[in-house]
């Protein structure tokens, strides 16, 4: 679907701040500020919701969790790119299967139980002294007000000495800016990624042309913010919003509160009482009343995007006044849902594009593109442009193309252009890495076997492998008391990295399939694998011993 501006009426308002800017992070000078209503006392302004965003809020509320995630990607397009890191050694020939080719397997970054004193998987902590010179995550020395304390990897902006050598610097700056926008589609001059904003402004014309040509994305750069308007990724894209502090996944009700708040904020005064906003949300859609946690995550996301300023420490504080940036509020929707009939139609429309653009979007945004997953015309384009298509994006974004028999992955050796990392720090990432490694060793097809892509994973094998991991490495208290949570969270992480895929079942939890790129995280294949020998693993078939001295004596 063509990217459309979220258009609202425009009249000038007069307002200012001590730093010379008007409004919030998305504002320019007073002469350039756009607003919907005439200037006047904030109390005299009637809050009325935008019809398109109000309609979207109802779609979110009625959606299942997975559909709500896909609807968010389609309507807002604020998801980050997600890439695997670490090229295989040695490099594989293009026709080699992921199942049987070279891997990126390395030593697992956890230590056995007997080597540790903490009773759980040891958590690696980031060394601030080792961070690169320029970091997009926050100003040097502090994590950023809305950054999660430890969890998601930091997308860095690294300028090396070689980049500073002279005429290569503009190209390096363009690449840094392009990577930042793909990782963070909304960048402000005063936000956590402010270090990269001058580069975006400096190269905005070149960036706008390249994003439009390669991906069909529209780039809007103003005095105080830059917005890359991404398209949707279609159904089952495994992208979701999370609470910027706690990391809790958004619920359909949380998404509904987010869209409802936006419906009012695109036309709100620059100073708005917190209680007044809540009352207006309740009056605009009383049927969408939600739990406090859902409202909290919605407002936290808006504060993280700087649509709202500081939030009240006490949600019950009726005297607290919010600072609203209308320009950023209008920058959040990638396009109004007026053309769509319902949520499913919007998800479909937002992902529509000609084959070349659609495939390049998948290459730029997802861990791997498998030919078997593509429609026939998209698969034909990928086959015809197997070398040139990925190469153009790899050059633009500083990635490395890995061509395999099943498809293509654009890898980021720096492990920066992603919101999820494997290997990664923390119990969950380390357990998931061990899980996928051992699943591959158990069910990977032998060379010469005919495999149509994915391989089924026996359900008991997942529990067995996780049991072995718990025995060998221990678990923190939260997983020790709830092994089901460990299974759920580890499988969720591997699913979001496209290393496993579910086969839905109407009456029971989904079965899981192992995807070919998962083999990158296991040791090189053994031509004669033996069944798993872990205490919790499913035993292999019984093979009788041949007659011999020992069996004759035993008889």
C-alpha cells in the first residue's frame, strides 16, 4: 500500500519554550508549527477523537493478540529491523542448505552449574567502557529515560577511524543514518537517539531517495524529528510493541488504549491535564474501558516516542499536566485506516507491493527470507535477482548476504541492527540458544534426505531438552518455580527470530517446526548422529546387540 501522510487541518498557534522551540520534540519554530485549532486557553478546547484512529482502536480491542500485533505493524510501522548476526565460517556456496552447510556456532556463553555460585544461568552485563564512540541508544554515560534497563540489545552508531579517513566519511555517515532509521523509524533531536539525528538531516535527500527506490518507504525529516514510514509485514509477522520499561508485551486492550489516546492527542492542546485526557478517552469510547496496566503501557509508549512528556508518578494525581507534541502524535500513524474494511484488510493492504519491493522489504526487516514462504511471483523475483537483490540492500545497510538453498538472510556481523539477539545476554537468551542448538542436533535431516523445508519437532523433545538444560546450568527462581514459563518464553523468542514456526491447532497448543536457518546455531552436521542421551531426552529405538562372547555368557 502506498505510504500516505496522516493529514490534518493546519492553523498556526503561538507557544514557546525556554529552548526556543514550540511544543515537544517534533516541533519547529513558532513560524512553522502546525496545529488543528486556533490558539486559545487549553480549557476552552474541546477534545474530539479522530474518526480513523477511533475506528482503529475498536479493531485492536476486537483482535486476537497475534492479529493485534500485525495490526500495529500495519497501522504504525514503528517496528525495528531484525537480523541475525555472525557469518558462517567458512562461507558457504549459494546452493548449500542451511541444514548441512557451515554454521556460525560458537561456544555457548554460559557456564555449567558447578562453575557458578548464583544458581542460575549467568547473566552477562554490558561493559560501558567497551561501547563504541557514538551510540544511538542514549547520550554517552546514561541509558536514556525510556530505555529498558537491561534486555534489548543496543543499536549503536559506530564511527571508526577508517570512516574518518576523508572521502569515505559521507558514505559511512549515510550508512549509519540508514541503519538508525531502520532500527528506530521515529528519531527526534532530543530523544534517546539524538546523536544520529544530525546525520539524518545532513543526508536526508539521499536517504529519502534510497528508501523510496529500494523499499518504497517515505522519509519525512523536519527540524526536530525524522520519521521513516514503514509498510506492514503482513499476517503472522511476530512483531509487537512492548512496554518501554518493563518489556511486557502489549495486549489488544493496550493497543486499543494507544490508538484511542492518539485519536485525541493529534488535536489536543500543548498542555493537557492527565485527568482530562483519561476522562476524554472514557467519553469517546466507554466500551473500550481497560485495566490500569493496559492504559499504563499505552501512555508509556507515547512518552517513549515523546508524544507525551513526563508522566505522573502517581496515576491518581488529578492535578498533573501533560505536555503534548501534536506533530509527533500525527507522525505515529503511517496512514489512516480509511481505505480498509476491517483489521485483516488493513494488514493485507499495508503489506501490498510489487514483487521486487515486497521481497526487498522482507530482506531488510526480517531475519531470513525462505523461498518456500513466498508467493509464486515473489519467489520468481528472488530467484532471478538472487545475487543483485540482496547485494543492493547489503551495500545500503552495511549487511552481509548469506545465500543458501532455501533462501537468503542479510546478516549483521556487528549484531546491532536488531531488537533481538542470539546469542544474547540473560537467562532466556542463553537457554533459547542451548535449546535451538540441541533441537537441531536431534532432528536435523541427514544429507541426501528429501526435506521440503521445515522439520517437525516432537513435543516431548522440547521438554526433554529444557530439562537437560535445567540440570546442567540451573535456573533462576522465576523459572525454577514455573518450568512452563521457561518453555513458553524460550519458544516465543525463537519464533520471533524465525528459527521455529508454529502449526496451529484448534483445540490444543500449537506444534512446532524447526526452520532451516536454525541450523546456523548448531555445530557442523554429523553424518552419523546418535540419539539424544540426556536424562530427559526421548530415547532412540532399541537396537539388539549382535551375538558375541558377552551375550553368550549372559545367556
